[in-house]
C-alpha cells in the first residue's frame, strides 16, 4: 500500500460524458501527478500540482482539467469523453526528494 | 521521440536465469528511478539512484547509474516467477525545475517456472 488513494477504482461511461477522478496523496506529500496509461501509449504524464498550484503540464488534452485543493487532494476532470480516452489513470504523490513518486492503485476508465 | 529508451521491450526467461534491462538516454538526469508494475496496479518504486556510477543492490536486483548519469541498468540474478511484471525506468532531467519524471516505455518480463 503506497498510501495514495484513488476513487473510483472502475468507471464505465458513455461518449460525450464528463467524469471526475479523485486522488488523495500520501500524508505530508505536497506534489500530486496525474498519468494516463494505455496499452499502446505507455505511461503518459498529464499534469503536476504542487501545494495547490499547477507546476508542470504534459500531454494533457484541453478537454481534461485538474486541480489540487487546500487539503492537498486532487481531482482530474475529463469531459466530452471519447472512446480513445479509455485507459488507466494513475495519481502519484511525491515528498519532493529526488522526485520519487508513489502511485495510487489507479482508476480504470472505460468509455463505451 | 522517446527520451528514455528501454531494452529489451519484452523478455521471457526460465526461472533461475539472469537478466539485464537497460535504460538509455542522450540527456543527463539528476536522478533515475526504477519501478515495477503488475497488471491493473500502479507502479511501485524499487530504487532511486542519484550519483554517477552508483550501484545499489536490493536482494537479487542490482541497479547501476551510468557515470555520465545518462543511462542505467537493472540486473536480476536467479530470476523467480514472482519477478514477472513491467519494469519502468524514469528520470528527472537535470535541466528541469519541476518534478516531472520522464518514463521509459517499459520492459515486460515473464519468468516461467
């Protein structure tokens, strides 16, 4: 158990819908990262927040957005969903030292 | 363009054999991590190397960071079926001022009993 929690574990929805994925980092970690993992693309970095502020952006689509709240939990919002958005979405948190990241169990999103 | 190239991409071996996985780049990294991921689960951090030439051992796993901090290797001695999984290397670019990690595409290891 990494100490990072993600909900829900599984999510099945239809194209065009909007979903919210939630992540709680390890106690004391200020950085939260979101990743998308699909079979053909591997682990793709989406976005990083540090203590409530956006710090780095990766291959995140405009239909996706994220935020980190004062209690440090984070949410990833995915809208206008497409079939190709089906993937595993991971959240990770880091204590900052050497940017070691601790991953949550992931949310498996299926868009039908 | 993949900044971190892992090889091989797939490896299927018999229990008891040794193996080495490589992670190469033309970029310099402040640190490099190795993760292991099982299907449907999140990657689990195995080790972090930060000094050029550093060697770390974790039971039957030996990790090495290249002298120039551009490459790394993972060697497993006497592989066991429990070692089966996806091995990912990830680096923190020396020129980056964020915590963004660059991940390799992974090496899928299958150890047959």
